[in-house]
C-alpha cells in the first residue's frame, strides 16, 4: 500500500486536535486548559486528561494553528497567570477542511442521513 499524500496540510488533524480546536473556538477569550477540557467532556462526551490537553495545545501552536499568551495573575492569593489560546486563521481553515473531508466521505451513507 502506498503512502497517503494530501494536497492540503490542514487535513492532517487528529480527532483530539479537532476537539481542542473546536473548544478553543467556542470559548473565545476564555480558552485555557481547564475550560477546554470541561467543554470537550460536556459537549463531546470525551474525557481527556489535563496532560493530553496541554500536549495537544502545544502541538497545535507548533503547527501555527493556535497562538497563546499569558493573562494577568488571577485575583486570589498566590494566583497564577493563565495561558490563554485563540485560533489563528490557519486553525479555522484546518477545521473547515477537516469537516469538508468528513462530509464528503459521509455523503450518501447512513451517517449523513438525519434520524
């Protein structure tokens, strides 16, 4: 079997990467690891470890799909700064490309039919 090649590098998103990108998109300016993990668990019913969220966010930033910055420390004794994330245009393009690919493959199957 030959090596699969894609003309679009944005199609190379894993399932966890897609979930994390979608959570970042939904959370807007409140996108940091804890609410990202909670949103994925609540909405997608997928329980990810905190470590997998951090690793995925780092990988997405290395790929140029998200960017991060540190907030001011929270207003509590010993409060830490949070590392916040937002989608870059390439992240949004990658999500759209992945959705189009799944939609094309699902077309004409029982998956595409509404219940």
